[in-house]
């Protein structure tokens, strides 16, 4: 029973407060800048990468698959918004996160 409990805790705690602050400080203006498009896109990308790894292990996990599709859609809409309003910021974040398109 104990190893299963530890495994569940690892899945829940993949995105700690410290990790969020690290992402926001790297891609936002500072650690408090949680609302900028770049910071949100970086956070979505981190979560997408985590869910992608989960989906490789658990191919039949429909809840994670739905969450993954939702996050990809949110990130796409945020990228489209950034592309329409500030093409230079869009190009910078695409290059920094190494995203396609």
C-alpha cells in the first residue's frame, strides 16, 4: 500500500509553489507577474508536458486526456491572442519555449 500512496503524492505535487514562482520569474516580468501572456503560456506548456508523460504511461486515462486537450486549446488561444496583439512577443515566446509554428 505504501508505494502506491507515494506515487499518488508525486502526481499531485508536480507543480509546487516554488516551481510556479520559478516559471513566472523566468517568463514573466517578476515572480508576482502571473497574468502576462508569456507567463501563462509557459505554465500551460509545463503542465502539458507533464500530462503528456502521464498519457504515455496510462493510455486509457480519459480524464488526463481531456485535461490535456483543454490545456492545449487554452495555450493555442493565448498564443493566438499574443500573435494578434504583439507579434514580437509571440515570436520570442515561441522561440524560448521551443514550440512549433
